[in-house]
């Protein structure tokens, strides 16, 4: 009787697993189809049944898309925004997180910590219009500065680095560094940074992906199409009624490749980045 | 030593804190706090960005409320926020529980695969979804055409009814994996022996899920629902790209975020836009407070 039950349970679990497997296939399907379409010709795409496997039209599609759209420029633009912003954000966040987690007895520490946590609830839509006006006064419209410098102050990054440093760097290390005569900032660079490297990597991956995918702010800030980042360039390409679907899908695919390479290299850090925000 | 001297000494000893936090605080004050105050000022003024702002009191706020498109956008936003949050969180929770304790193979694969759509920008995901649902030659119409035998040219993206569910579908597709990871992390913090003890006592699967798993997952659930709500109430990218910036037939998918964008950046009515952003903010605050009250009640119930 007991064995029969266990058998039934095993079969039930196997069935569940297969259902989830099918669901996961459904989640991947749009991406898979994007890559299939990118390698097919326009005529093949409109056939029924639609092509299920890769074709050999990718070079023709590339030629077609290169005729109406600079295929590499948006990628270079996105990198020009995402890399400096990420470096700056990680640096600013780690430094603040270090200060907050080490100097807990400093006057005003509690207030500073509270302010940092409060920034997490800051709604970006509230600042959109005044930020745009502010940028136009400074003369930064249609430049990458508004996407890089202001975004480096991230409440999420600071709170995360604060908790991460608090849980990975033992306090005795600070005492030892102090006895050696190391100043606070020097301790950060030479003692703390080497220890928290995995945390820095996780925050960096997460920031890179977020920045790569950002749409609304670049839409407001960037007017000239030669400055467009990947999401903007692809969106404007798809609204021009350019009807060569495989060529558009190839451009889309090219815009996705950098993020997917990054993810395949650093997926562990990426997932660590997701869960670190969760309340423990 | 006097008190003041000791405080001064304390500040001096800890001065590194202020240096460390300064870059963050200065950037944040300049580019986030200042804009918020400026936005409050804008909300009470009529301004097109060129002449002098004219003080109009609460007119922007009442004008928004009187605009049928604003009210429609409000309704759309509530619909999109509610359904995208409920369905995404529900699906992710189910998947997380199943992957955590029922799945017989591929646990690591399942952890990864649902995350892949999150890497695709919302705007790009909308482009891909458009490819599936365009009226002429879209995959969905090809399929239905093949099944029914007559070619189908149904305009999903132009349909007032279907455009909102498509936006919800897009959110589910992108975000399920993220919520699932949050829940999996929460599930792993539940001690296994609680389950074993319950199973020994003959507690059924559903009772284990509803009486043990869910109550112990409440911190993760709260985090996930609040995050989904912050995104849902401010939703912009998905409906904007899916409707190519039009908001759909008769504004059937215009959200408050899109309304704000249109007033400010197409009509250059910055005052009205600022007022709308304060309505959005009020929505976020209200929902967060409601969640917190619910959270407190559920904690008291658990004790």
C-alpha cells in the first residue's frame, strides 16, 4: 500500500515536471522564434506552417537592415552609456555602503542610514518632467550625461552594499587596519574592495542589464537618432513601417546579444543580485 | 573635556563617514530631491517651458480629474497593475513551490530559463510581441487561420478589448522568473524539518502549502507584491511600444505614465504633467500603506 502511494506520488511529480518543462518552452519560444526569423527570408516567414528551424538568409537580412539602419551604432551608444554609469554607480554605492556599515557610532549616522533607505521608495516618474527641464537648463539634452551621472546615485545600490559589507567584512579587520595606521578611505580601497568583489560584480551585472534596457529616460533626453540607445533605435525602426520582418528581427537579436553574453558569463552574480534586495 | 569638545572629537574620528556618503548624497540631492521640489512647484503653475510660469493654484489637479482621457488612463492603470501583479505573482509562487519541492529533474534549468525574458528590454519585448500579433502575417493569425481554415486578419493590437491583456501577457512573460527567484530564496530559508514533521502528522499537500509555506513566505510575498506594484502603477514602456506610442484605439491602453508623457512632451503642458505625477505618487503611497497594514494584520494573526 505504501509503495503504491509512493509510486503514484512519483508519477504525479513526473507529470508536474513535464508540465513545467512545457511552460518553460513557451517562455523561451518568443526568443527562439526571433532567432529563427532573423535567419529566414521574408517569404518564408509568411508561410504556413511557419519555419521552426534556422534558415540561411542571415547575410541577406543583414544587408537589408544595414541599408536602413546602422546595425552597430545603437550597440556602441548603449555601451557608451552603460559602462561608465555602471562603474560610477558601483563605486558611489560601495563607498557609501562602506561608510554606513563601518562608522555606526558617528553623529548623524542613523539619519544618513534612514535617508538612504528612504530613497528606495523614490518614484522615478515624479522627477521625470523637472529632471528634463533641469537637463535642458544645464544644456545636457541630447547628451549621455543625464543617463550616466544622476543615475549613479542609486538608493538600491547603497542599501545593498551596506547590507553586503555588513555581512561579509568582519569588524576586527577595521580595528587591525586602524592599528596599522590606515585611514578610512585607504582601508576601503585596499582592505574592503578585495573582499567584496563578488558583491561588486553582482551589482555591476544588475546595473548593466537595467541600463541596457532603459527606455523612458533616454526617450525623453535623446532627440537625435544617431544618439539612440538600443531600445530607442529598435523602437523607432519598428515604427517606421519598415516591413522586412526578418531584417527587423535580426536587428533586435543583435541588440539582445550583449546582454545574453553577459548573463551567460555572470548568471550566478545576476541571480545573487536579484535575491539580495529581498527582505531577509 | 566638555561635551562639545567630545562631540567634535567624535565627528573628527568618524569624518570618513561623511566623505564616503557625500558623493551619493550630493548626486541624489541635485538630481532627485531638487526635481521633486521643483515638481511640486510646477504642479501649481501653468507653464509651457518658455514664458513665465503662471500660478494657477489647484487648477492642474482639477483639470486632470475632469479630463475623460485621464480617467480612462486611471482605469487602465488600475486594470494593468492589478492583473499583471496578481497573475505574475500567482504564477511565480506556484512555479517556485513546484520547482522547490516537487520537480523530479532540471531544477537548475528551471531557475534559469524563466529569467531569460527579464534580459529583454520591455520595449524590445513589445516589438517581439507585435510580431506575433500583427494582423497581417502575425503568427497568431496564421495559426488561427490554419485551424479554422479561413485566413484570419484579426487586429489584436488595434482591438480595444485585447490590447490590455496583451500588455499583461508581456509583463507576465518578463517578470515571472524574477518573482520566482525571490520566492525560491524565501522557500530555502524555511527549515525542511517543519515540512517533514507536518508530513509525518499526515498533513496533506494543500494544507502544507496554505498553512505552512504561504505564512512563512510572507516577507518574500510582500517584497514581490510591492515591487510589482511600484512597476505596475508607473507602467510606461510596455503599453507605449506595444501601441507605438498611440495608447491604442480610443486610448484603450493609455496608462497614467503615458498620459504624463503626452501632456509634458507632446503638449508641453509641464504643470499638468507634474500634477499627474503627483497623482501617480499618491497611488504608490496609498497602495504601499495598504500593504503594510495588511502585513501587520497578518503578523498579528500569526501570533
